C-alpha cells in the first residue's frame, strides 16, 4: 500500500495526495474530484515553497529559530484542515478530532525532503 493510500485510510482523512516539486504532476485518492485535486496540489506546492522561503529568511537573520529545515505546514479551516509534510498533502475533517494523529502519521511515514525544492 502506498503512503497516499495509507494516509487516505486514516480515520478523519477526507483525501490525500502528493505532488511533484516541479509542479508537473500529482496523484491523489479520496473525496476530491480531479480538478479539485489538481488545484489542491498547486496550492500545496506554492505554500510549501513560500514556507521554505520564509524559513530561509529567518535563518539568514542569524538566529536559530528552531524551524529549519521546514518540514511541512497546516492550515485549519472551519470544517477541514490541510496538512502537508514534504510533498504529501491531506484534507482532515476537523470534527473527527484526529489532527494530531494524522500529523504524527505523516511525520513518521513521509521522507524528509533534502536539497533544493526545484
């Protein structure tokens, strides 16, 4: 079973996917149609690139902020949250109360990205 299938099978996960750092392809499974999954992969890639840029800027200030290297991010909405670790994303139903479990699963099973993102 792939990491995407494993993640999508977690209680509370609505959909899961992964995207290429180059931005030229993605895959997904779950409660998204093809167009929404494509848009989600673009959003996740763009936000990941921004997070890495911000962490690099903080590092350049000379202080060890403890946030480098950036590994992922989470945005919580009213009904669901988006979680990204590396190049893997998922949508989590907030009412399921599984956010900590899902993030821990992702941190354990998604490989750490090394080198440049592009």
